[in-house]
């Protein structure tokens, strides 16, 4: 009888430990998913911002007399350093080679557009 009781106690304790471990693993996985999602969101938003900025800059060149466009471009130009700061603050994404590659490609497109269109 004592052996049977011991067996049940060990079984219950082991089950409890495995649940706790599973929960910890799930929390880690959830955190990684959240970080991954944050990285993806940043890349998407940065890409959209660059596309919008390049398009706006081209419009400003085509219509230099349009003060509203010029003001909007000035506002967006002021936002540019924030993207770099935001990227550097995403330490969880920094180890992701894909994240860095995508960000570098977007930055290269922006730099090339600025050089090509002189803006």
C-alpha cells in the first residue's frame, strides 16, 4: 500500500512539473513569436515609410512650387533618424539575420533613391 501511495505521489508530482515546464516553454515561444511579430511589423512599417517618402520626394521635384508637399516632405525628413533609433532599440531583432538583411535592403533603396533623384 505504501508503494502504491508513493507511486501516485511521484506520478502527480511529475505531472505537475511537466505542466510547469510546458507552460514555461509556451511562454518562451509566445515571447519569441511576439518579438518575431514586432520585427515583421517594423520591417513592414519602415518599408511603407520609405516608399511614401520616395514618392513624396519625386512629387516635390515635379512640383517645387507646391508648399504643402514641401512641408510634408520636411516633416518626413525629420522622422528619418527615428527609424534608425527604433531599429537599434529592437535588440531582440538584432540577432535575426533576415531582419537585418531586410532593413539593410530598405535603407539601400532609400539611399539610392536619394542619390538618383538628388533629394
